[in-house]
């Protein structure tokens, strides 16, 4: 019995060691990435007291900059190839249903995020009381008219030049012009007795006189800003993919090209992913060293940070998982566990577009989400689904109102919720795009746009958290859309299987016909 007990113990210990090795092998990337975040935070706070000059900080952050450049290099071909490949694999009916489900999910979750943000900022009231002396303005914000910003959004959906859309976006600029206007006024003739023009007029008479007035006016003019016009490329790729899918066999060579391009990009991602932990380490450490005065993160600004963070945690860890569970009846936290590397990368890069290659890999390899769904849902989500940004904008707008001791009525709060939702759609997946769209939200309710500079000091950190929430929302959305679209996907698989069977039967019939012809020719020759 003692020998048997020892043998069982050895078997159990051996099984545990094998399980441990298997776990480490499966999660090597994740463990490296999480360790990189921890080391980056520690290293950043260790080097802060040395007060490194800005040049040395830039050199220190160089490995992180390389990671950002490598990921951004893959974003453009990945968005186009994944959308064209994914949509051309679906019929128009299936892609229409899938698109409708994705858009409904995006709108619902964004409205929920805005609602959570508004409730949190009204309950906590971080901006109430006298303005802290530690909270000062930093930087400057470019003025933007809400109407022009929304028109720019629509213009960018239809770029006139696809090549230019790869590196430029349309943006309305404002040019100061001096206009001279002729104004007609009534003048008393008695005041101009020396003027010969009024010599024939009575002293008590009034006459019309034209005078010139100079007015300065800001005129909107066409302009552009650097950066990929992701929205325009997404719209083009969706319609291009639909056309290729409807062309059936005729469009097959183009579809195969984009399938091959997408696979090649994902193989490049598999190479870059080994470098990701190093880049994330230096990105986070460099940003912590670059921080100015930590004493600023106190009082009202600290309360504001806490309000945004609590709102993002409620939305990301409770509301989105609850929605996922209610629809799919699956454990959302198991699904989220497969996304750890994408979430940590989002935290390090603060860009949902740059994180897109890693998100694809996590969803397809770890969570086994259908490629046709990820290729369709993720690029669209990374462009227009910004739950974290919408929540942040709602909180920031009401916080600025509280700081200025302005009481907002229900109509103004409703306006903030609508404009925050709409503005978040226009926020491209680039770092700190939320600050630009914040101008639209503040302008809609007449709040001072220059007060955005009060929150710039902590925006670098909140930007990373809301980007992580955005990526989480996109990923859970892909899982939900796949669950709701399983019938259409199964139907497509069945149709593909039937078409392949028909092709095989055709080729078999052709072989048989050729064999019969040969036999017939041989029989004729023998005769």
C-alpha cells in the first residue's frame, strides 16, 4: 500500500508539473506582457527623481516608439484586407444582418457608458467647491465648430483620393479675414456745417450717409491633418467587399488576394508580438518619467480621475460582461482572460487602432471567434465604437461645468449625452483624440472650451484606461455578434460545402467522359 501511495503521489506531482508547464507554454506572451507593465511602472518611478532632460527621456522611450511604429505600419493593410476578406466571404444578407447587430451593439453600449459617466459625476461632484490652486491650465486647445466637425466626419467617410486617405484626413481650418462693409446711417446736417455736401440742406434736417466698417471674421476653409483616414477606408472596404462577394466566381481571384494579404499580415503580427513586451515596458516607463508634478493629481483633479476610473471599471468589468452573459450564456471572464495581451497592449500604446493586430490574434486563436466575424466587426469597432471615450467626455463636460459653478438643466445634460455619443464616433483610434472631440461636447452646451486645458495633466493616464475599455468593448462585441450570427454562418458553411461537392462531382464527370472518349477511340482503331 505504501508503494502504491508513493506511485500515486508521483503521478499527481508529475501531472501538476505537466499542467504548470502547459499553462506557461500557452500563456508565455501574456505573462511577458504583464511582467513588462509591472517592470515599466517600477522603472518609471525609480528614474523619476533623477529629473532626466527631455532629450534623454526621448532616447529612453525609443524602444517603445519602435513598437508603436511597427503596429501602426500594419494597421492600414490589416483594416483593408480584413474587411474585404471578411465581407466578401459573406453573402449580402448575412453581412447586412451582422452589420446591423454590430451597429446596434455599439450604439447601446455607448449610450450606457455615457449614462454611467453622467450618473457618476453627478453623484461624486468632483468639481464642486472653490477651484484648487494646484489645478492649472496646461497646453492649448484648437477651436472647433460643432457643425464643421460633424460635416468633416461625413466628408471623411467619402475620401476623394484613396491613396491620400492612407496618410491624410480632411479637416476644416479657420482663416481670419478682414471684411469691409458699407453701412447706411442717419446723420444730422447741423453737425456737418463746414461740409459742402450738406450746405444746401437745412440745419435741422437729417440725411442718409454711407460709412465703411471693418469687421474681422473667421472663415472656414478646406484643410487636412496628418493621420490615416480610417473611417473612409473602412467605408470603402465594406462596399468593395460586398461587391466582390456578389461577383461570385468572377471576384474569386480578388478575394483570394485579400485572404492571402490578411494571412501575411497576421504572420507579421506573430513576429512583432515577441517584441511587444519590451516596447510596452519602455512606453509606460517613459510616460511616467515624463509626468510633470504628481502633486497636481490631488483635490478636484484627483476626484475627477477617480470618477472617470470608477465609471470605466463599472462599464468594463460589470456592464459589458453582464451584456455578454445575457446574450451568449457564456462566462464573460473566461472570454476576457483570452484578451489579456490585447488589453495590456492597449494600456501601453493608448491606441485601439495600434492594438488591432493583437486583438485579432487574441480573438481568433485564444477565444476561437470565427474569422469572418472578427474581420468584419473589429476594424469597424476600432473606428467608431468608443465607449471609454464617450464616458470620459460626459464626465469631463459636467466636471468643467461644476468647476465654473454652472448648474446644468436636464436639457443640457441630455444634449451632452447625445453629443458625447456622436463625438466619440468621430474620435479616430489615435492617442488623445478624445481631447479634440471634447470641444464639440463643450460647445454644444456653451461651456468654456479653454477649460479643457485643466484636465490635460492627467489625460495621458485616463487615455490609456479608456482605450483599454474601447478594446474590451470591441472584443466582447465580436463574441456577441458571432453568437447572434451563428445560423447565418452555419448556412454559409453548408452552401460552401455543397458548392465544393458539386465542383468535385463535375471534375469526376469530366474525367469519366474523357475515359469513355479514349475507350471509344481505341475501339474504333481496332476495328
